[in-house]
């Protein structure tokens, strides 16, 4: 199955069938991790970093190499500033695909206008589609199906929430979210998500306890994402995910976080280490969904 779009910028590009296929492929690549070690032989992926990275850098590097390809990376502090279009034209002369982890979505959008090879958003201010794919894979592994699940996102309405809103409801997941005033999801992205999936799959709550009721997973992220440090932390009082809040969700509810995390801030000190926590399964699954994505885009 070939994806309709050769780029992954927001997660909204993927339809229901494509999401199902990518998750099935990711599961196959995880189960038989070293059985596809030559499929991307002599393929090269450029990794562009304008932000610091642990999970994105290592998972994409391993993903490409485990499929038989290779990577070359460029850090922002090691290169001169250029127009995004010029950067893309240079990179596609060398490589078969480009992954960029950056701040402004405008940078990615401008690169896409001239891209002749696949362009993957490894994280931007408004979207984190690779993380959302890993989250969906984790939920599927734990519950065996996605349709009918309810997930609550509590905290800052950021890039992770945006991509989840665009992707999860297409698979029958009901997304609840509870954010402080002035820290909700972007209105235009929210409108797009509602337009594509119907209002029944996305619900806003003022109170985190109401949001997590009957939910199978509770998700949070840092309150101050990289590039958004000027935040009023006092606005997030009452939005910490802790054992008390988890008790209002389903008895077997999972705790999710894309990391890095600030223990004692958006999440209690001890919750990440409880049996309900799947945060390290989420981080591992970044590798497998990205292998599936690269396989699809480059094989």
C-alpha cells in the first residue's frame, strides 16, 4: 500500500486505512526486528536538528540503519542560516528523504514547497506526528484494538495533542482534553480535526477529573515546551497528573507521556514508575513506527 502523501508533516495527511496499515507494518517490523535489514540498502536519510534531541535522533538513526540504509545529520549550531527552500534543494541532491526537528512550522512548509523527496516532521511547534503514531501503536498493543478507546490529554494543548486530535479519532478513539485557560489547542487545528472526524470523537473539559472519567489512558506533556519557556506556570495549577487523578479514570487506565518530563510538575514524582505507566513502551515504539514510515516512503 502506497501512502497518498509522500510527506508526513502533521499527521492529518494519513487516512484511516493508511494509519491501520502503518500500525500493522510497525508491529511486523517490531516482531521481526532484523528480518528487513536490506530493504533500504544504499538509501540515505538526512536528519536536520534545530532543537536538542535524544529520542528522535537515536530512533531515526536506528530505524534507518536497521532497514539497511544510512543517515547523515546536521545540527543547527554547526551550519549557517539559509532559506528553507535552499536547504531542501541541497539536501535532496544528496539524500533520499529528509527528517527535520525544528521550531517554526513555516520552515517545514517552505521546504515542502520544493521537496522532490519525502519530508518528515520529527517535531515542530505545532505538530508531532511520529510521536502520535507511537502512542497509537502503544495503545493498540495494550488493548489489542483502538476502536472504542477513550484517552484524556491533560495540560498544555501542544504539538502532541494536535497530532493526536488529527489522527486518533480516525481510528475510533475518543479524545478528551483539559487545558488551562489560554493554553488549549490551536483553534484552526481543532477545527480541522472536528471537520475530519465529527464532534463526537473530540471533547473538551474544564476539569481534568471530568476529562479522565471512563478513560483508558491519561496523557500529559511538559507545560513549557522547547521554544515556549515564557509560560505562566501558575496557570497550570490543578493540572498535574498524579495517582489521585488516575483513580478517576478506568481501573486499568494507562499513564502516557512522550518525554522528556519534569517529575513533580506536570506529573507526580512517582507515577511514571507505577505499573500503569507505559512511557518507555511509547519511546521504544518511536523506533518501530518510524521504521514503518521509512519503509513505506522509500522502499
